[in-house]
């Protein structure tokens, strides 16, 4: 079974002089070839072996995306060790301590920017032998060492034993662990997903059955590298094709790094970008703001062009047709005048996005398709390494999650595990070499999730007659009404948040209760503007009451008489609303690293507010608790 080491060796042999990594350390992006990367990996791997790393040791990697992250992981794998990639978004000391202790990490590789987090908890990590720092420091504490010194120790070892690293790497097998990837999922407790070398190389082969990547292609990885989607689709898949990978220039703060993304996209001129819904929404907002800034006439022209493009393209696979031939010259004109200029925001060479991490609203997909840079929805999860399906240029249906990777088996099952026919909704269950080895030190969860080689994803969906997968929500997060009816909340939540400028986030709740309720995160600035237009003061009782009435109106648009009526059954829509004081974020642990809300934690944190919603007082949105939140 092919290992990641085998895969990389093949790439170096086939594409040695091709640029592999692009990084902006000063004022421009500089390339590192495959051969140069290999030399750096060999040095670092030898250094790791020289400081005592043994086969199977766990090495945590906590860093922003950069060359050193990729080189560091490859060096870890060459040494026979296991990488434990950690999210830079982890802020709570307990989150880091749990992962480091649970994974039994003996070494930590950390950037200078993340070093304070490790130093803050060092006294609680007696098992850590060395902290390898990727950026030079003015002073080093006990057990800390600069990465260049590790590499120099590697040079010393290689001068004495030139083939030592290759000999160690030759003993690695496809079934050896490559990563322990922690995910919080949508439940409370993080699990360590065990991914083997073969899991990764198999999923690369599977992903490339969906899309082709010529060696001259570039991507800019704008997702964190610890993100499984970025790992395989962004890093290893491009590597396997001899293509190149750039990383976003790290700023002094997370906000500064985010601001670097649009600039770096224009500099790198990527051919493919990976995205998640939150980034897609930000890109769209910025595009529309840029068009509006050019004046009312340009904004009206843009909307005419978009409506025409929506009508022509439909769901992609059924675009055009003889009845719409007359639209083609108009669309060509709009493309020359408008869309081609908008595409320059993405560097001018972007062919398409691939969206993952969470479901992307079809309206968002239509928006990018209309501009000429389709955002193709894909589907996967970390336990599947992660790619399971995706739309692609050669075959796509907007609104679906695409066609399946090959080779892989998929079936749709009911709650009892029985396979359902095509078109019926149930749990998505897959089998293939991309299925994880299990959860680290959690045999109970492993046995529940992987049965007879089949991975029970916990996601709900169905296959259509054309072989496209539709993912409709979490199978395990179905809401249950008091008459036993089960329904998925995610589509409703997404619609409400997407279509309302006054609502940023929403979570529905119904656990065999008399009716569904909603926890709403408001957009305060939009509400303040609304209140002001009614000549009311935000801090006055009348102003806050008007804001709450506006929120109620936003939800009522889905009920009888509203502009979105009949989209969902009325009995699934929220009857009562609790307005929340803060957003769902990774920092407060109410959202996981793939931008999915953690329902269990939200329900637990706001248990009192939920109870109030089932009382006469709470049923009225203008109640004391909601008024207090808006103070």
C-alpha cells in the first residue's frame, strides 16, 4: 500500500524542477521546487531522528499555514512519527492540553506566533520532550529548540549516515498512522481521528477521479492546513500532479492575515481555490460592495446581467438550450464589460472553486456560476480523509454535492441500517480505502461509527437517478416534534440566515416539544440602522422593541403570506425566538473547525432560554430576556 513518503518521492522524481511551494516572506511570493523541498524535508527528518524521535511517536504541529508547516509534516512522516495537527484557532488552554495529553504527543512543532499558547501550559505537559520552534526567538526556555538547529543536527547525522532517513522511511507501511486529526464534530467531545498513510494516498487517487490538475496549476490555500479538506484537496492532490501550492502571508494578528487573503489571491493568480461557506459569503459581499461603489447605474446593470446569467445557466447541467440562444450574445457582452473585470479580483486565472466543510446554499452557487468562476459543492468528512464527492467542470448539478469519488461504495440507510432505494433520504454510509482506521483511544465511538468496514457518516442525504449525491443535513441532529415527526433543521437555518440582513446565525430546537423554537444571533449594526430609519433611539425601549419586531418579521416571511412561504412546512418553522448575546464561534466552542454549529453545547449553554420559549411569556419575542440582550 502506497505511503505518503512513496507519493512524495514519485513527485520529486517526476517534477523535481517544478515549483511546489510558494511563500511570501518579504514583498513577493518566492518558489521552492520539489527537489529543494525534498532536501529540506530530509534535513528536518534527520534532525528529528537525531533528537530522539522514534517510529510511532506523536508530534503536535501548531502553526499558521506556511512552507514550514508542509515541510514539517513531511519530515515528521519521513521519521516514522505521527503528525497531530492542531488548529491555530484553539484559544482555550484546556482545548490544547486535552489534545496534547490525549494524543500522547512527545514533541511539539510550533510557530513563533503560537508559541505563547504552549509556554502558557508548559508546566502541565511533563510528557513533552522538545518544543521545536519554527521562528527564531531572542531566548529559549528549557526543552525549546530552534528548528534550524534541529536541521543542523540532521546535517550532522546525514554526513555520517547519508541513507539513514531513507532507511527509516522504507520501513513505513500504508497501514501506519500518519495523522491524529482532532475534530469536535457537532457534539461536545473532541475525538482523535486516526488516518493512515494509505487513507491519504487512496483519497488523493479518489479525488483525482473527479478533477484533473495540470502541473502548471497553482492554488492558494486559504483554509487552515490542519483542516482535512485543505490537507488532501489543497496540498496532497496538487502535490500528486506536480502542481504548486501557495500559503497566505501570516499577519501579526488573525485579522491582518484575513486581510492578506484578497491581496495574495491577486498576487498568486490561482487556478483553483478551496472555500467554505463563510468565505464564499465574504467574497460575495465584497464583490457586491465593489460594484455598488461604482454608482447606481453600474449596480443596476450588474443586476440585469446577473438575472440574465441565472436564467441561462439554471443548474449548470441544463444550461442554455435552443430557446435561450438569443441570450448568448448579451451574456458575451456582459462578460466583457462586467464579469471578466470582476474575475480579476481572483487573479484572472481562476477556473473554479471547490466548496466543502459545510453545505453551500444553491443561490450562492448560482452567483459564482453566473460570474464565470463556478463554486462547486463537494462533500466529505474527516473520518473519510475527507473527500467523498464533488461537482466538477465536466459534470455538475448546482444544488447537489456532486458525483462520487472512485473507487468507493456508498449506500443510503434508514435508522435501522437497511439500504434505501435511489431517491429516498437516509444516512449516508460509505466504504473504501479512505475510511479512517478509527478514533484514537475510543473503541466505543469507533465501533459505533465504522461497522464491517462501512463508515456511518451521521449525515443525511440521497442519490438521484443521474448519480449525484444530495446532502440534506445531519442525520443525528434531526429535530423531533411531539408527534414523532423527524426533520432536518439545517436547510431552514441556512435559508433564514442567508436571506436576512438582520440575522447572522440561527439554530432551531425541537426535542419532542409542542413546537419548534429558534436561537437567533442578530446583526446589531443592521438592526441599529433599521431602528434609526424609524426615528427611534437604539437604547430606548421603543427602539429595542422595533428591533425585535423586525427579527420576528424576518422569520414570519417563511410563513403564510410571506415572500418565502411554502418553502418549508409551517410546523417546522420556529414559533418562539430567543435573541442571543454573542455569535457561535470556535472561540466560545459553539462552532467547530469546519464552521458547523455544535448543537449539544449551544443547547446546554442556553437551556434556560430554551425553557422560557415554551412559556406564554417567552413565546412573545418582546420579552424581558430579549430586551435585555439588546441593551
